[in-house]
């Protein structure tokens, strides 16, 4: 009986270790949200979005804390919903000494490709407690239909 050296599972698959190292490099350079949040320039911030779908409509919710409805523009062109606006920075007092500044200010723009055709004349947008909700009713072609199967 002979002894065979034991190899860790990753050593037998060399590309797994390489992939893990590349992921770590990207996480270190871009931050953990790489791939989830598009790149931002100075003076820009991106509100968080939820996009969901029911049988009758597509719903888009955006967190816009510190804004009013008048600060937001909603447009729909060619199946793309675009949200634009600006969150203005509050006047800072000269006597304050900041220890941490994490709140974001500036211009934002988010565009969402809709998953199906919608009735553009029936789109509704509401703003409540810092959350913008856009309801986009699906067109008749996009709604799911049940087809009865005939026998014979």
C-alpha cells in the first residue's frame, strides 16, 4: 500500500483560487457594492430602487430621503423609466466641527429598462415619506393570460 499526498480541494482546481483572488482585488478596489451600483461622479448620488412586477403592473420604488415631490422628475421614453433630481446640500455652519460626513448630496439620475410594455397614459407616481412609487400598468399584450386546453 502506498501513500498519496493529500491536496486541498482548491489546489486540485487552480482556477478557483485565481477567481477568489480576483474577486478580492475587485472588492478592495471598488468596494463590496461593485456590480450592484453604477459608478458615480463627484456631486452625484444614487437612490436605492426596488423594481417589482404583478400580473397587472410594474412597480418602481425609490428611496429619496430629504427631497420633496417637486425635486424629482419622472419620464418614460421607449420602455425606459428615468428618475432625475437634485438633493441640495444644507448650509453648513462655520462653528461646526464635523467628525463624519456620510450623507450624499447632488444630482442623481436612475434609468430602469422596463421588463414589458406598459400603458404610458396611465402611469402614476406618488411621493410619501421620502419614497417615490411609480406604478406602470401593463399593456394588454404584456398581461399574463390563462388558456384553456381543449380535449380532442
